[in-house]
C-alpha cells in the first residue's frame, strides 16, 4: 500500500509540474491587447475606469498608464489578475471568450465588475 501511495503521489506531482509548461501555449489564443472597463458597485469607490492590458502566452501584463496588472489566462479562458494603482490593490477573476470577457474584482474596501474587449 505504501508503494502505491508513493507512485500515485509521484504521478500527481509530475502532472502538476507539466501543466504550467503546456498551459501558456494553449492560452495563447487570448494573446493581444485588451481594453478593460472597470466599474464599482459603490459610488464612493469611483465611477469606473478604462485601462489597456496585454496578454502574451497566457500572461497578463500592463500596457502602460497609472494601473499595473499581472496574472494568467488558462486555455479555458479563466483569468485571474492582480491590479495595483498607487497604494490600492485588487484581485480580479473572470472568463475570456473569443474577443470579449467579463468578471468580478474586489479590493480592501471596494468591489465591482469588469468587462473586456480585444482591441
């Protein structure tokens, strides 16, 4: 029983290590520039912002401006992003499909939704 458990654990570990190596190539279908409109459900958090972000090999990165972004896009289109603007930080989650996407975000005191379009 101990040897079987070690074999299964070793197999799972190898699969987990191999997944990040194959994921970016499949997620490359989302590569390009994206315009993202961010809105808040609380008026005191601002009335929205629009920013451009780039995706390359499944990795999200800022395209300049006052907001920085980093994150990953899975081959399925699931996306997770960390946003920062000065001392403000937020996490975003959602889904991309073709040339558009949407999701939610939350920070320390604010939350809301986002929509994206490939540009």
